[in-house]
C-alpha cells in the first residue's frame, strides 16, 4: 500500500464551548489515504486537546513507522486494525484514521458500501441532532433559531443550566438531549434532572466525572431520564463497566480507535441491553461518513460535525432536517474536495 496524508484546520461556524470553559474556533484534523492498485481509502482523526492529541503527534508517530504501515499485506480491515493496534498502542486516534481508511479501501475493492458489507439495510435510520454549545442564553437561543431542527443536543455544565433550558424551550417544541460533559456533581444532577425531564429532555449524556461509578450508580437508580456514557465509555472494555450505571453508551470512533472495535462495542452493548448512540468529535464529512454507515445499527446519533463547521473537506453526505442520506457508492461513498 501507499500512504499519504494531509493536515486540515477547518473553522467552526460559531466558537464551540463545552463545560469547564473549553472553547475552540477551528477543528484541526489529520486526513490519511491508503492506495492499493486503483483503489484509495481515506480516513480522518480530529485532534482533541483535552485528550492530549495533536495533529503533529499523530504525524510524528505515523512517519516513525511509515514503512510498517505500508508493507502490510492488506486483505481485510479487521486484520489490519489488529496490526495497527499493536503498532500504535498509545495512539488510538491515529489507529482510527488508518482503520477508517482501511474500511473505505475494502469497500471500494468489494464494490459495496460499508453498511451492505455489514449485512444491514438502509432503513429505520435515526435522525442526527444538532449541537448548541455553551454561550450566553441569548446567543444559545439565537443559534437554535438560526437552525430549525427536530432534535437538539444542548451542552450544559453551568450555573445557569435550568435557565438556559427554560429559555430554549420557549422557542421550540423540538426534542432536547443534554450533554453535561462530566460537569455536574451527584447533588447537582439529582436536582437538575427532574427539572430537565419536565422541559422535554430525552436523555442525559455523561452527567458526572468519568470515574465516578459510585455516583453513577445512585443516579442510575434515581434518575427519571435515561443516562448515556460518553467519557466513561471509551474503549471496548468499558462497555461492560457501564452496565448497571448507564442506560446507554455513546460510541465515538476516534476515541475507541476506529470502525473495527466500534462494531464489537455495539454487539456487546446489545448483549447487555444497553442503548447505543454514536457521537462525533466535530469530524468533517470524511469521519462523519464512517459514522453514517452505522445508522442502521444504532438508536441515536450525533453526527453534526459538517453542520457545525463553516467549511468541509469532502462531499457525499446530505442532511435534511435531521435525516441523513449518503451516496450509494462503494466504501464510505465520499469525494474529497
């Protein structure tokens, strides 16, 4: 195989803020391509500061083992993921980008879109939410009004959480999902969740710190709303830990190290009777296309990266009031811009 890559730094439409005051105006990412004969597969890994991941670090790791990445005798992506997992044990973001490219390459070699390779049909696909980042109440209302949508994901974790939601509810009948990004204590969550339930919230994502399993056990038993794990469920081994503490999990391809482990995580979650959501880390249409092919297998999705970014790096996904459609081309079905 022949490896190539590029850096990108795409601007957000609005500055993006979550709990603890973390704000960014651009999303840096690494885009990789694997060429084998006439076929080329692509993948994406966004750089996330609070996971201590930079594009520069991913490139340095990639260049240090470029020969090994290219020399693998590629036949199918699961074997390649295992090889990459051992090659880059401390860089799941990079493994994700390469695994994604491997699956895209495989789909093109087989002449089928990924969802068909996984023996699923394009039906009963969930709509994607649209995320409203933390801002002043007036600005959050304005962002929502500027993007009419059937379901919104609201970032919370402030002293004004209930006031924010009351203000938003005055301007829409849409469903709400809350992502606290580990921003609450147990007492705060117990106080806020019943109020949020009355405001038409569907579920709460990651209310407590990722390792507060004792606190989550309390919330699990008392919460009137379903609770989904995000930061508490990163890798495959985390799925079983969530049983009895959360009602569902949010799988993120970048964090779990790619498409290959995500497929296994869905299977394990179903065994444990956990709901499955798939989330994004502000990927453009490259990484978002990989998420889209999972839609027939999951219950909810947050894949609004291309909607939050002011620029994109690929085409092939369309959004129509939350409904996601993809091209029926082989692999992930995207075209680089």
